[in-house]
């Protein structure tokens, strides 16, 4: 699939306002500031398709991007979780939305779980993996910002995460990624193809 043709469709505040639940979509989830929006821009080779920011909490709506005119193939940029400045109640509310989205969205073929390679598997990352497991929803983990570590340390981090997720190896695949260096793009695109091209 040609991800360079991706274009903005809609920002939905809730699941009910998302585009019709048909075709196939892949959602990018992960902690606030992990690099989800950057990963979407890197994969689509567009500088500012998804809004990025150094300030955590940039993405607050469920943003849908279609591949060209074909609105039946979509990438979805989700708000990050764990953003400290948001009141506890708002956080819980968003977690409820996210769980509902994972459970209820039939066109969702897979989740790209974006983690900073230096801080993998936060508590909520693990919660999300548990939800995905409940739904038999495949997850592809991008250990991003790999450019922040020396190559040996990055590989070691990858091995450690693989080991910790061994029990989920049927459902979970993992790779190193860097938006800054455009590393891991082919591997990630191949995974998206497998989910979206069917
Ligand atoms: P929220 O929308 O707030 O949940 O954040 P996000 O996960 O979408 O993160 P975003 O893509 O906005 O990136 C957060 C910050 O990390 C920005 O300053 C990016 O430039 C930086 N960043 C993202 N990916 C990489 C990467 O691969 N390497 C480096 N060095 N920085 C990155
Ligand atoms: Mg974002």
C-alpha cells in the first residue's frame, strides 16, 4: 500500500463520531509523547500530516487518515495516555473510550503500540496489551527514538522487551524504530500492509 497518499479525514472526540466502521484501520496507541504522531508522519513520508509536539498531550482527538481517496483503508492517531497534567477523571474517561474503541471497532485490524525505547512497557502499556489480548487483537510494537541509544543498547532493549512479552508472542511483534533517522520504516510498513491489504 502507498502510505504517502495518506490524507486527513476527521478528528473524532468519541467513538460514536468516528468514520463508518467498515473497511480496515490500524491505530497508533501509546504513552503521551512516545512518538505516535511522528511515526505516522515518518511512515507516510509527510512532514506534518499528524500534529507533533514536544509538549505531551498534543493529540487529544481520534484522528483518522485515509490512504488517498480510499476511505476504507485508514490510519488512526490516538491521544496518548499517561499525560500527567490531565485531571485523573479525564484520564479515566479517556481510558474508558480507548477500551471501548478496542473492543467495539470492528474495522480495527491491529494496534501499533508506540513506546520510547528508553521507557518500554509502562503500566498502562501492559494494561493495553491485556485488553488487546482479550480481543485477540494483534499488536505491533515500535520501540521508537532508537536514535537516542547506541546500536548495541537499542538491540539489548529489543531483546529485553521480546523476552518480557514471550507469553504473547502469537499476538505481538516488536521492532526498533526511529522517526529521526527513518529507521525501521520497511518493517513497519510490511506489518501495516499485512493488516490493511486484506
Ligand atoms: P501525544 O500526541 O502527546 O500523545 O504524543 P505523540 O506520541 O504523538 O508524540 P509526538 O510524535 O508528538 O513526538 C513527541 C516528541 O518526540 C517530539 O518532540 C518529537 O520530535 C520527538 N520524537 C518522536 N519520534 C522521535 C524519534 O524517533 N527520535 C527522536 N530523537 N525524537 C522523536
Ligand atoms: Mg500525537
